[in-house]
């Protein structure tokens, strides 16, 4: 996150913010405790289940919920394929899946950039 924030901080733009969307509030709070960066104009944080993506976000990094977290998967699917077409994500997004099994049932296909 820090190199991305440093690169975006100097840009003269209305949309130069990275939004990191966590599956749970506890994970967001854990991130806030461990990171020294507090620059919401460059890196904004949110959780699934709320209006987590805003128009001024330039890139959305979505932390995938646990494969057995049914509510988290439901909220993630709703974010990726909303009922209202007006709320469709227009920003590029990255799904970061740190779990050892793939997330199933996603409403879209992805290009895998890295797989451990």
C-alpha cells in the first residue's frame, strides 16, 4: 500500500485514490493498528456491506472474504454485480484472495495475475 500511496499522493487529479475494501470490520481495524499510514485522500478503507466504493476512487482493492463466510461472499457478489446497473463498478478492481482455496460463485470472470 505504501508505494501506491506515495505514487498517487503527488498526482494533480480528482480521482487519485485507492480504496481497500475489507471483508470484516475486525480486519479493517487490525490493518489500521498495524499500518502507520493515515492519508484517506490517497488510501481509503471500507468494509463489504456498506456503500464502500465512491466515484473518486481510482482503483479498488477487494480483500476476498473467507470461502465459508456466506454473508461476506453475498456482499462481495452484490458489489461486483449490483442489482442496479447504475451502481456497477466503473473502476478497475483487484480481488486479493489470500486463502488457500479459490473463491467460488463469483458473478464475473477474472484474469489470475498471481497464484501461489
